[in-house]
């Protein structure tokens, strides 16, 4: 996921975009044609989180850290230099490069 200010989010096409109130504090955006998961945002909130696999290439994004590694499957080996944390989505948006740390 990548975060952007909701006011800055521009969609070239949005006819099939639908929003669903998945909980009291979260809304999820999805394609009403294929069911693809596209966005989520806290309500109230000023940021929308975008599923980066839905962006065209080049997206211009770079990883900054791994999150929720405490619940990763045993077949994932995280051998890069990004920080591992069991922290929140907000932490994943940090644009810093630090040494690899074990979970």
C-alpha cells in the first residue's frame, strides 16, 4: 500500500469505483465490475491508501520497510536492508532506509 492525501487522489476513470463502509472507522474502495480491492481510508481521515499493484508502470515508488513481519509465513525470507516491524500502516509510509533488524 502507498498513502496519499485524499484531496490529491486523481482517478482518470471512476465509473466502477464503489466505496464500502467495512467498519465504523474504515471505508474500502473497490471495482464494482471485478471486485478488485483498490483503496482504504480511515473515516475521518485525510489519507487514502492505494493498492500499489493497481498502479500503472512506472509507479515511481520504492519500498521503505516491511510491516507485520511477526505474522508472516515461514516461507518468506526477508533478506533485504529494510527495517522489519510489527507496527502500523503509518510506519510503512516512512521514507527512510535503515539497517535490517530481526523482528
